[in-house]
C-alpha cells in the first residue's frame, strides 16, 4: 500500500485538476456535454487506482484537507450573499424549494417501491433514496447507524457510503448533458442578439481573470478564517439541541452575517471577485480530493438489486430535472442551469451542483439567479426538508411494524 501524506495529496489534487483541464480541452465529448474538470480528472485517477488494486497495489490519500476546503467554499458562498441580492431570489427560491421537495418524495417512493419489488428490506430502498443521494455521505452515515441500531439492518452504514459515492459520481456526470439538452430549447442571453451580455458575478465563470493584491488577499482570507472559526463554535453550541445544523450551514450563515453586518455598519465592503477566486480554488481542490479518493471497488461490492435501484434513481433524476425542474423554473436559460445544479445536489452534493453549473456557464454565459438560488437551497433548505420527508416515510405502516 502507498500512503500519500498531506503534501503528496495536495500535489496529487493539483495534478488531477490539471489533468481534468487537459481532458476537457482536448476531448470534444467532455467539452460538449459540460463535464466539470475536477470530475473528469478525478474519475480518470479513481479508475487508474481501481486498476492498480487488481495488482494488489492500493494508494491512500490524506483527506484531512477535504473538510476545511469544503467549509471554506461554503464560507465564500456566505460572503458572496448580500441581502439585496437575496431579496431578488425570494420567489424563485420558493419555487425551487418546491421542486427539490418533490424530488425527495419521488426518490424515496421509487427506492422503497423497487426494494419491495426486488424482495429487499424497504429500509434499503429508503437508504438508496434521498438519505444518501440528496443527503450525501454525512447524512447517509448518520442514518445508516440509526437503521443498524434501531431497525437491525445489517451493513446499513456500508450501503449508505457506497450509495452516496455512486450519487456523487453520477451527479457530476449527468448535469452537463441535461443542461446541453435543455439549452437547445432556449435563447441564451447575449447570443445571436444585439443585447449586452450580463456581466458574470461570483462563481459563474471561474476562469475569468480577476485583479488581486496581497493585502486584499489577506483581508479576504481573514474573513474566511473567521467564518470557519465562528461557524464551528456555533455548531458546537447547537449540537444536541433541536436547532442542530450541519457545520457547513453554520459556516455559511456566519459568512452571510459577516458580509452584511460589516456592510451595514459601513466598516468594510467584501471584495466579491477575490472571494469567488478563493471559493473556486477551495471548490476545485475539494472535488479533486473527493473524486480521486473514491473507492470504486465499494460500488462493485453492491448487489445487483441495489445497482438497479441506483441506476433507476439516476434516470429519474435526469427526467425530473428535464420535465419538472426546468418547467417549474421558467423554461429559460436560467432554468437550464438550475436543472444542471439540481442534478448535482439531487444525486451528490452542493459542491457538485456548483461545479455542474460552472461547466455550463463557462461555455454559454452567466446565470446570476442560478448561483444565487442553488447554494441557498443546497446549504440551508435541503437538509432540513430531507429530515422531515425521511421521518414522514418512517411512520408508514410497514416501517412502524419493523
């Protein structure tokens, strides 16, 4: 076994991003279907490691940097959100929350229905539904423990992690093709017209050049560090209470308060371009480490019936984004970008959703409303709604009888 330390992992993650950029630049298929660069590079490395494992060679990475990078990304999302912009997204956020809630209900109904039809425990269907797909690894691991201890479901935690891994991979792969299909039906702002294209903000076009000075970099880094520190402290205070929230939600909340509080007091205006640069760096490195660390052999260990359920969930996610999300959000370019984002966190996680949308907007142009709505819903609302939906399903008669 080869164990890479902190520095080796950082080097490997950087090379994965460069590999992904090279692949997307040179392979028309990846470019045309808007596959995110970290996803392209990370999956190639994960497949290479799977091949090495057949020769009894295993490479392990130091993933200690993964969580801080994810939290730093959510801190920059919070620091990018000013209340004036949030007001603009009020109605759109509400509609998107309804679409997201609808998918959670559908995912669990599909999972339970297929599990029952295939002769599996209905709990397995619930575990391969919104718990691991919309919820991700953290939610999956938490509920896996509950299902093992309270309901006696064997290997629930292992199934949860494998299902969440499956969702993370597929969520990063189907968002781009779905958006490409939908964009053919709409007019992209600024394309083939005389109107002035909308200027990109924040995370919409990560490769756009931005002026940065050493001092401004330190100021923004300090804001991110304060968000991380205060967010973790807030998470500790809420732990075990009725108001307990995931750490990344607390960090994002502190970022929002910092940005708007400093602005309201007239003390400091956040440098949005620099926040987006640091956020994009954190996001790219986080995804690179997450994807290159995937243990694809865990997916191979899934039984055929579980594969059938997860494959059906992927198909339903794509169809839901095309026929429900896209239509509910207005059948326009912004709706197509939102559909790509929904694929990202409907199967994987909010960072995957952002990467999906970046791959689309980098090619077709900015969508400010999508980058306003998805982080808010993906960070604040989806976890809360998901818990409510899961608990409502658990009161169904065949679960109560377990």
